């Protein structure tokens, strides 16, 4: 079996992890779960490509029903039993008193093994399909022997027990369905078609997803509560979040993941959704730098596929489909619906800013591009298109629909985004010059990146960023295929509006366009002026000068031609996912992730200690003669990172007056400006460095030395943190009592 070594490896590692922590589990539950895991490990270790369970029979003859259960390692049977023991293991971990780091490691191993086992379902031809007629056989118990030879109909897979639920009579209610092991069921059609087998695999995956849904909720909630900026916790959270998402995709199948799937998974909590996004976008930090050859390639390819799939789901949250599905009712006027969508986007964007999702996504995109550009020839490694396109769409959405806080946040990230765009342009031009097979996809993806560049220009850039935009545009204009594309040429013209350099390449490219292409040029320019926060009439004259076309423009027709065929529209970012050929399928997982110690050695930087707050000793007053010098205890200032790492403190729930006026995050080191606004000290420094010496709110001149520490607000923050922690402890104790009560009810035979 193709993925048997991977499943066996993860199961073996899980057994070792549980044995080392056996004292934290109830003895009976631990023993039962361990026996099932060991049995599954033995079967997967010896799994080989199975032969047909029965001899080929003539279509006119009915298949012979065996009298004893089959003992061969059939993929469907193995996967069913593996799902059972892994669901049991996850429940055991969820109800245990393990410390959080240990629970992360064990849970991540469970999810990896579950994803591998579910892939075995995909390739198995012996998977039972709901609605399939089967014959029961091989039951040995006194209560079950009377059912041998009875026919029934498969209803669904029960992941908690690894059995299939069968109705013995038509119309039987679910309470009357019986559970049977796969080897006790003989289908009337022993070798179903590939399409039927795949449908059965999807149904089994859906059942597994339902079985672990509450475990997902508990792990996500605990991940949020235990969140920290410490390197080893970030690495562990990234591993857990990525494995949970991988198992979810394998359970639900790509076709079943709707626009709101991620938000539904997080119980409609946008903050929790942003936390998961930040961790998945940072999972590339777990790559083992010392791994070489195929091991590193397999690890990176798996992580790239996980991040691409998650980015698709996250960006879909900003689309109308996340609010209104195909079967949902949308009562109300267009204006009301637009207001609802705008409110939904602001909620998501606010949480993304609070949790630092966009900077992590930019870093993730940089990793994808650098991996493609790491000394690999153009014909070998294709340009990763998924993340740059979706990042660009997200920037456009937030820049045009976000509030002032979100726009300021994006403005500070513009230099980092332009660096990504520059690397992307370099790779695209190299592939175009090498006559890459996917040249059309490269041009389409370039349109999305230039859209985001135009949106960044519309926010108002400083001179340094402006020069980066000009360099990016001129780099694109070096290729003749780009200048011959009306959609790309119009975007480049908009990006260069107000540039200090000559627009001769734009003028030359426009002159070589046909009349139809010129009309498309003006339609594209008109449709994208809103990214610059202006109307087409405001820029029409400058564009005509750029292109050397002072004559009247053709009449504008509001048609679908504004977005040319082949472009991935904002309403369906998933189509571009097919470009890299992954089609949502992950390579087989490999256990080559970096350990915590290795990750800390690779990515750890020495923290800079915050200076102590001003005290009397800082005034340098003379010492009274004869008085002994008093050693004052150093007072540690609680910084923003320290606050966010405290258990039970959700920065997104802080009052408005305790948040930075720039990015809306909880204040750690507040400073007060002469204009009465409170900023986070480091955030204000970044703003002044990136955007110049102007106030982010008023636009008036502002320097760092004009602001002073706001001790009053800092004390209010500390008081709010204390209250939040006290509330968290109460809720945690209530959850613990509730869980104990549920466990007692399950153990009660009545």
C-alpha cells in the first residue's frame, strides 16, 4: 500500500508518546486505546498491496458469501480501524490532564496519522458506500449468529467505533441500525467502480469530521488561550494548526469546503479564525534546515500545499459566499446586503490586524517565492502563483473596504509587500523568457499583483515606496509579452501615475495595441480607478498623456469584458489554485519537522529588554549624608508581547481606549501625542519610519520626541488584564467541572 510506511510511522510515534505520558491518562481508557493503536501499527507495518478478496466471478453468478471474516490487510478495513483508534486517541488526549505542549505534540501526531489513513480510503476499492446492499456473515457471538446470511443496506460509517451502520429493513429509524465491522459485511458488488469507491471515501471522511468536531473546538480554544510569542510555543502551535487543517481537508474533501467552512470550524469567532490563520501561515518556520535531498523537498512541498489550501479558505471568508450560501435566504435590499457584507469584512479585517495575520501571510508568501527562486532553473520549479494572487486580492479588499485603522496597518506593510511583488516579477519575467508552458497563468497572476500595487499607491506612499513602485513597473515593462497585454499595460499605467520617470514604455506599448486592445485598455483602467480612491475623470488626462492618446475615448460599456477571460476574479479565488497542479491534494506527510530546540536555534533572536519606567532613582538626586544606599527592586514593564502571552487575555476584547490608534491592538507601552492620541511606542516608530514624520490621525507634523509615556493608560491596561485573567480562571474551572460531569455520565451504565 502506497502510504503504509507513513501511517505506520505516525502510529508508532504516537504509541511511544502516549507510553511516555501514561500517568496522565485514566488507566482503563489508556489501556484500551493503546491496544488498538498497537494493533493498527502492526497491520500497517505489514501492509502490502492486497489481492482481490474474492475470485473473479461471472456477472451472471451471485458472489459466494464466505463463512469467516477476511483477514487480509484490505485498505478500506485498515483505514476504518485506524480511524476508530485515532478518534479514541484524540478523545483520550482531549479529556486528559496533560500539559499543553505535550498535548500539542500528541494531537498533531494523531491528526497526521488520521490524514494518512483517510487517504487510504481514497484509493481503496473495498470501501462500502451508503445505500449499498450487503450480506452479514462471520458473527461468532450467540447474540449475533442469527444475523449471519441476512441482507441489509449500508447507511453510514461510524468513526468512533470503526464500524458501518446497517439497516436490516427498509424504513428502519436510525435507532434500529446495527453496527458491523467491515470484515463482517460482504457487498453484493465486491468491486465497485472507482467513482462509487471515492464517494464512499468522502462519506467516511465526513463521519470522521463529525466525530472530531468537538475536539477541534476545544483545541482551537485552548490554542487561543495559550497563545504566546515565545518561539517554541509558536512552533508547536504552527504544527498543530497545520495538521488539524490537513486532516480537515482530507476528511471533508475539497469539494465540500464552502466559503464559510473555516469560519464555521471556528464557531463563527473571527478572532479564533485569525489565530489559526497566523499559525498556519507560520508553519514554514518548522522546516528542518538540516534535512537535505528528497526529505526536505517532501517536507516543503507538503507545507506549501497546506498553506495554499488554507489561504484559499481564508480569503474566501472575505467574499459574499461566506455570508450567503447557494441555499441561504437573502431578504433585504441591495443596500442592506452591502452593509452586511461591509460589516462582515470589517470584523474579519479587525481580527486580522489584532492577531498579525497579514504580516505573517506576507512572510509566508516570501517563503514560497524564495523556495522557487533558490537556484532552481525556470524549467524545473514553477512560480508559486496561489499565495501571491490571494495575498494581492486580500490587500485590495482591505485597502478598499477597510476602515482607517486597517488602511494604516496596510500602509505600514507596503514596503514588505512591494519586496514580495519585486521577487514575483523577477520570477515571472525569467519564466516568460524561458517560454514556460503556463505563460498565460503567469500573466493572469501578474494582473492580481499589480491590482494590489495600485491599491497601495491609492493609500498614499512615501518617496522610498514610490520609487519601489516605479522600479517594479519598469521591471514588468521590460518584457514584450507584458506590454502587448492591454490588461497589464493599463494597470502599469495606473501604478505609474504621478511618477517622476518618463512613461515612454507605456506610450510605446499602447501604440502597438490594436483598436480592440486599446478599447480594453481604457475599460480596464476605468474599472480599477476605485483602487486609487478616485474617479476615472480625475486621472483620464494624465493617462492620455502617458499613452499619447489625446483624442476622445471610446464609450465605456459596463460588461463582463472588464475582467478578461482567464483572470481570477475576486469572487472566486479558488480557480487559481489549480495553476500549480496541486488540486488540493497533499503529498504524503513525512515526519521531518524541526524539534522545538532546533527551531529555537534556527529562528531565535535575543529579546531586547524594555527599559525600566522612570523612578525617583532616575532623577540623580544627591544622597543624604550617612544614609545607606537603598537598592530598589527592578520593576519590569509589561510589554505588549507579554500581555498577549498571558493565559485568558484576549487583546481583541479590550476597550477602544486601551488600543493603539494606529493598528487597534492592545497597548503595552503607550505614548501620548501632542494631539491627544495614544499610540503603541514601537508601532508609532514603525509608522514614522515608513510613512514619514506625520501624525497617523491628523496628518500634522509629528516626531517621536514630541510624544511622552502615558502612565495612566498603562495602568488601565494592567487593571484590565488582571480582570480578564480572573474571568478566565473562573471560566476554565467551569469547563473543567462540566467535562468531569460529562465523563461521569458516559461511565454511568444507566
